[in-house]
């Protein structure tokens, strides 16, 4: 079973650990604060009061190279950097670090983090997308320029064929699948003659800016 080690149990770390555990993932939750660790005991495989910046602590927990380590100290660059170095020395392959800004992100990536995320920025993007394009249900970036989205068809789409909508010519977008939410039937690469129903979800690939024009 995949195992995730969440280090730092603030709001982000605690919620992440809980979501992973409820999703069937084995979770080791670590923090120096016994109060927050106590709250995670029922929502993690193992909740530990410890200073994870101490390499001996990491070794005693039996962290393995295939584990996924998530560091969520936030503003504490020194602690995040030291912990990343320790995890690299233990040959942990996947190290994800929560950072507050791009400067911290560059530093953590240089010292060996696999990924450095800024949750506030990503949430701001999500909220903005929901306001700009309320029909977009899911958003999966595949690069800075391109993304895949699940779109609840606007009223103007209902009853029309993909040929009539002509999204490729009008918006430079490609419908790669449809999913009927009532029957859960999925049609990959639907034909141009496919008629869009109000129970359909469209899976679309294209540039972020082009998808933003769908209203």
C-alpha cells in the first residue's frame, strides 16, 4: 500500500492527512505539537509527536525511499530546507513541500524537492475559474498553457451536435470524451454527430485562455 508521511500539521497538513487517510492511504502524521497530533490520531495510521528536522527521528520512523513525504511547515524556510536534505539523504524519491512564495519554491526545488506548491495561489486560481467559468466542474492542468476540464454544458449547448457547436473552429478546443451522469456511460472521442444532453459532462482539452472564453 502507498504510504504518505505528512510533516507539519497546521490547517493544510492536518486536512491533507485526514483526506488521504479517508481515501484509503496509509498516513504517518508528524508534528512537534502534541495537541494537533492528538486530533489526528483517529484520522491517520500513525500520529507522532516528534521534531522531524532531526534525522535520527526520521530514521526511527522507518521512512522508506518509496514513501511520499509532504512537508507543510510553510514560512519556516530553514526547517523545510533541512528536512528536505535529510529526506534526500534517506533516498526518499517523492518530496512535496508547501511554500509561501516563489523565492522559497526555487530554493526548495534546488535542494531536492520533487515539487513545491503554493496552496493559496492554487486556491485563488480555482475560485477565479469558478467565477469566470461556472460550468467548469474539474480542472486538470497538463502544462502552464494547456489543461483538461470537465464542463457541464451551458444551456446553449443542449440539443446540438458537436458538429453544430464546432468548438474546434470557434474556440480551438477538442472534446475528447463525454460522460452521462445518469448512466455513467463514457464515450471516448465522440463523433461529430453526437447530440449533447443536459445529463452530459464534456471532457475538453485546450489552452487555458481558450477554455476561459467558454461562458
